[in-house]
């Protein structure tokens, strides 16, 4: 089961089926997914002991219902066809990542697969075309094939895997450290080549989060300002990061339209995939997109699904068991892994805040690792908090209301400043 889920991850990222003629028409991903799900169904490690499992299933149902209430019954089947596999691989991968060893192996697969794409980016930047046949964009930004044709998606992948690469530098002795360090540097260079403002900001957020954890908020704030200045010097697109810049204004205007879509369809939204039926541009914000397309019900479920991942990693970092000797060393290893996954989440959602990536598979694969890790950590350390989404539902309802208000206030202020 675990091996099949990792094979699915590698095929999803590297995507040989999208550019190798011999694999054209071969249903690699569906076949691997079916085998992985069958193995999961008969596995003793199958578990639903985390709130994300029911939340994601409910979100799928709400996404389907959002189209039914908007008079497109066939759209529900389309959502099931496109988003259903993401839900299934989430369940399978989360069940497989039940030990620190398995999480480490999963991180290695993510990093190695992303490094392949980074090498492709280097070749494409140098020659104008990668080995997949994908041409560099007219704006000079690198791209891959399939779901990573957009440089922003490529940047999101690289940003999510950078903390994992640095974590892996602790493994494999001296040569192993050099290898994983080189992979981390290559991924950072890949982010630079994508010239994605969201990915560049994600690097800054992850760096700031790490410094905050190690040195405190003041040091993180000072270095964050210096880092933002450096990013503006490195990227021309970062120099255009201003509310009245045409691209930025279009994004903010899309946020505004998305919020008003919610006001007109508050319960289940305008329907998944229907945002551009109401506005020329997509939302350019994953939170606004979910709010507009699935309404308050879907937004609350999705926000809780995402939020629990952050909450779980904070729970590990804040837990203080009474330990000594080898047990203390073991707990420090636990905390390092939790910090790595937390930084990956921070980087990924820093990108997602400026992109419409609410239903992108990479997001759910990383959260699956987080969930699987925490379920396993609770088995190893029974003192860790057990999360039940039903118990916290009133809090998530309140957080959703506050989140909607904040989105509206931020959007209004940015529009006034434009």
C-alpha cells in the first residue's frame, strides 16, 4: 500500500505519461490508484483517527452538491471524477505515513521527484526547451508538462519540498548530506527560475517561520524585512508587488467579485468550477475560491481540514513530555519532523493565498503526510492531543465567520489603496 502510494506520488509529479510516446494512452495513474486503494482496504494500518478524514469526505459531497443546487446535476459526477481520486490517495498516503521512517521516505520521494522537475527547469532556462518538449514561456518563466505547466504550480511544488530537502540533510552520512543539500539549493534555484511571486514569498515565510521558532518574533521580523528587500532586488516581478499594479489589481478585484459571489450564494456557493462564469479572471486566492464556489458550508469544512494540519504540528511543537536520555533524543527527532511539515504547510499556503489552487493534488498529498505523521505520533506519544472535529465545530464556525470578515476587510482596503 505505502509503496503504491509513493509510486502514485512520483507519477503525479514527474508525469512520464504526459510526454513519453510509449506511455500515451496508458492509464498509469488510475491503475496505480486502484491497486493502492485495494491494498489500503485490506491493510491493518487503515485508519480514520483524524478529523481530516471525515472532513475531506464531507467536502467532496458539498462540492458535488454545490453544482446540483446550481442546476447542473452532471457536474456532480464531474467533481467526483476529478476530485474523487484526490480524496482516495489522501486516505491511502495518510495511512501509509504512520511512522517517522515512512514519513522520511515519503519526503525523499517528494524531494527527488521535485528535483527532477528542477533539473528540467535548468535545462529549459538554458536551451529554451526541456527534455519533455515543453518550451520556456514567452516571459522567460520555466514550466513543465501537465498540472505543472503553469510556473506558479511549479513554484508551489518547489516551495513545499524545500523544507523536506533540508530535513533530509541529517540522513545518509556526509555524502548524503551533500546530496540533499544540493537538492535543496536546486529547488531554491528552481523557484527563482519560475519567477513566481507567490513561491518567492513562500520562501520568505518559511525562512521567517524557522527563525521565529528558533530566535523569536523580533529577529524573524527584522530578517523578514531584509529578506523582502533582497527578493525585490532579485526579481523584477517582486518589484511590481503593489496594489495598483495591473496584475495585482486584477487579483484583488477577483477577490472582491468572489466575496460577492458568496454574498449572493451564501450556503453552497456558485458551484465548483463556476467562478469564471461570473468573473473573467479566476479568484487568484484559494480561500476566496472555496468560499465563492462552495459557500459557507464548504468553506468551513475546507478551512477546518487545512487548519487542523497546522494545529497538529503546533501541538507536537508545544507538547512537553517529561523525558530523559534516549527518550529525550527521540522526542527531539519528533519535533524536527513536525517543524519540517509545518514549514512545508506554511510555504504551500503562502503560495495558495495568491493562487487558485484549492483543489490541487499536491496540497492534499502534503496534508496527507501531516495527518499520517500525527496519527503515528499519537501512537508513539499518547499524551498528544486527540482531535475530534465534532467537538471543535463551534470554533470552526466562528473561525470561518472571522475569516470571511478578514477577507472582506483586506480586499476592501486593497481596493481603496489602488
